[in-house]
C-alpha cells in the first residue's frame, strides 16, 4: 500500500470482512495493520462509554495477536474479543443490526446462542456445555474459542 493510503472501515466493510474470511483467523502477516484498524473501528463503534474504552485500551479483551507457524501452517494474525460481556452486550447487538449477505448468518445465529447461553451461566451444566460444544463444532471458527469461556 502507498504510504499515504488510509483505511476507512464502515459497518458493511466490517461485515464483508467477517463474511469473506469466515472468521478473524487470517493467514497473512501483512494483514496486521488492517486488523489493528478493525480493532480501532470496533472500539469506536460498538457503543462503549469513555470509562469502558479506557479499560479496553489498557487490557487485552480486544486484541490483535500474531501466532507463529506450526508444522506446515503459515503464521497468522488474529483479532480476538476475549470478554463474554462485550460479546453479548456489544458485538452481537452490533452485528444483529447488519444484513448478512451470505450463509455466514447461520454461523452468527449459532454464535449468538452460544454467547447468550454462556453469558447466562447455563454452560456450567455439563449437558448444556456438551450441547454448546456440539453446536460450536458446526460453526466455522468457533471451536477453538469456546474453551476460553469454560
């Protein structure tokens, strides 16, 4: 990209990234600046108050991280939201306002069920937890994230 290039993120650009990639699990290191801008966009557009933004900016609840290549895989850069309250009260409602154009909406519907169930504490029941894991296995990109919440 030229040095003077500016990235402009909009709600539907963000949704396109989500639908096009299937998740925030991307296989290119040069994508990091784009994910940093996406992180900044989310922080500025999910509706956080000033106090929450200070807490978010001084923690890793929304973060961009690099992962080294393992075996034949390539290094990756990920955008992670590691806070169930943010997922349930900010991220899910934000995406709910947008019209998905692909079948990724089905994965998002599963993701909403998983978030709400965990947010309400039902995941502490072993039967419910097993059902959530089964649902996550049918949802692209969620299976690795679920263990964080249990």
